[in-house]
C-alpha cells in the first residue's frame, strides 16, 4: 500500500510503501496534497502497467547515476546540484513532462521561463537523452514581454540618486551594456582607461568580448581611488561576494537593495538592474540602427535576441519614412505619376 508522507524539513509530499510487490520511496515534487495524490495515482498506474505486461519491465538507472553517466560523457555540470537534490534516486524512465514541470516550479517558484528552461528543462533533457531514454521534454515558451528602458533624462536622475559607491557601477552598466556579473567581478587588469576600452573575459555565452568606454565613464572610473583588484567595491571597500559556482546567476541581487533605493529617489517605477542593459541596447540601436554590431558588443548568442530592440524602436524610423518622396508634391509639380502595369 502506498501512502503520502512528508520527510522532516521538506515541504514536498513523498510516496512511500509497497504496491504490487514494488517498493517505492519517491518524492512527488508537490507541496499541495491534491497534486501529490494525483502523482501518487500515476505512480501506482505505472507499476500496474508494468506488472500486467502492458509496457516493458525496464529498470532504468536512478537520476543520480544518470547524472554521473552524463558528466562522464562530457556533459555540462552547471545547474546539476539542485536537480540532484530534488530527483535523487528516482528512476529516469519515470521522469516525464509532469515530473519535470513539478521540479521547475518547486526549485524556481519565482523563476522566469528562461530561468526554468536554462536550469531545469535543458539539463534534465540532456541527462535523459544521454542515458538513452525516449522522453520528449517540452520547454516553456518565453513570454512576449516589453523591453523596459529609460530615457536619457531619467538615467541622469538615476545616477544622481545613487549612493557614492554605487554611482560608478550604475554608470558602467548604462554605458557598456554589461551584465551585472560581468561588472561586479570586473578586475582592473581588464580595463584600459588610456584606450577607453574594457574586456569581459568571462561571459554568459563563454565568448570574451571588448567594449569601448564612453568618455563620461572613463572620467568616472579615473576618479576611483584604487587601481588593482576588483573595480567596483562595496561601501566598506570590500569586493562583492563571489558567485557560488557557475550556476550562480544572482549577481543583480547583490546590489538590489541599494539600486531600488536609487530608483525610488529618481522617481522611476518597475525598473530592475537588468533593465540597465536593455536601456543601453535601446540607446545604441536608436543611435546606430546596427543589430549586428549591437549583438557583437552586447554578447548575445543569437540575432533573434537582439531584434527586439529594433521592434521597440520603430518610432525612430519616422524621419526616414518622412524623407521618402511625397506623391502629393509630385502631383503639384506637374509631373505625371507613373501608372502601374496591369497584371498579365
């Protein structure tokens, strides 16, 4: 008989007991009892089908062993630790879309679709595939959200509203389009003020890139009192806490409190640290209208991620549209407007 119970310190219901001679001790990944009961019923049904011969009695490896196999084959190690803690020894041939959906919600309850895809759906799919399962994993569709950016005067207010230690960092993010982690752990050895240039050695897509420095930013950085180690420091003069492994994508949270104080002082609403990068990209496209150069400087892996800045800046084409010849002016000049040929 299978029943639901909770392990000490866990918020998830566990299916435990014996059913048709099969011993079960498996987390449902659900904190809601109704959802857990539905998963329990599914577990019982899977056991019944195997016992009745409706499906091959296949004993796939546990998830932990599957991860070991995956890593031995050269698989990416990032994001594996939370997944190991969640799935444990659950047989991989029982991990389906429902189980993966539950894991994504449980591990990243406030995560965006891109976060869940990157840290749950992608790794689990790769692990299952490398271990020979036929399970098809459907990832989440990214939301069709609005790119949030601010105007020049709003950015000026934001900079003036920053605490002294935060001001150069926020200016850096606004003028380079760097990701928060690229800026927080930037070292002076990668900054050349004489050339107005910064190099990002460790990036999200793994490809180093260089970005020119705006003259205002060069002046701001030149006024910093130190020239070695990390460029940006906390108020106590210490560097920001280092990432906890490659899976740590929470760089922005290290300055979130001070940043939100500056946002409120500047009279802005719904503006996040990552929106500084959106703002830089929006400004760059408005000025140059060059998506390929924007992709290169911003370090986006695909052009599709960059094209959104062209869509939100469609109003910048108004001048070009108005520069087209006016048919009314053509008619007023006495010239004959060419007639379109009739289709054959």
